[in-house]
C-alpha cells in the first residue's frame, strides 16, 4: 500500500449563502476527528468490558492566515448565522472527508510579532455521518 504526505490538501467551505468556496490557500493546519459514542454494556457476570458502538460524530479544526477577502469573509458570519455548511477536505490519495458542519467557534489572534491568524472549530450536524471517499 502506498503512503502519502499531506501535500497538497484542499479545503472547501460553503459561505452563509451556500456557495462553495476554496479557502485552501489561507489554511495552514487542519484536523479531522471521527469519534463514535460508546456504551458500556458489561454485566456483573463479565470479567472484561463489553461495549456497543453508538452514533458517529465528526469534529475538527481549521487554522490559517487572516485574509479579509477570502477566509475571513467565509468564516466571519459562521457562528453568528448558525447555518449548516458543507465542508470538504481533500487529501492526497485521493481521499476526501466531507459533510454538513457548523462552525462552533471562529477566533482571530494577533501575535506579538504582528502575525494575524485564525482558528475555526467545526462539528458535524444534520444527522449524517462524516463521509470518507
């Protein structure tokens, strides 16, 4: 099986009006988490844990360089509007993680060195599991 590096990834996020926008050039870091709920169903007669896998979830972060004309324009209305947006993160392979998400936090930071960066936390919504293709 071939191994891959993370270059070059693509990040596309809908605007508040539903227009898919490629913000890849502004993104410097990203993460995708696909946790599942787990229920312990161990009976008192069992010596080890027995568990059931429950609902799928998806969470992650995007971080990047402040660009008022692109990434900021897409993200600035995200937590205010609460509108679900389609997020697509394409990795080499090709492998893509895509789904309907809400941006639960958009934070802009000014560093002592003058750097202006942002971080956006996203969470799956809409009842459909994050899809890998």
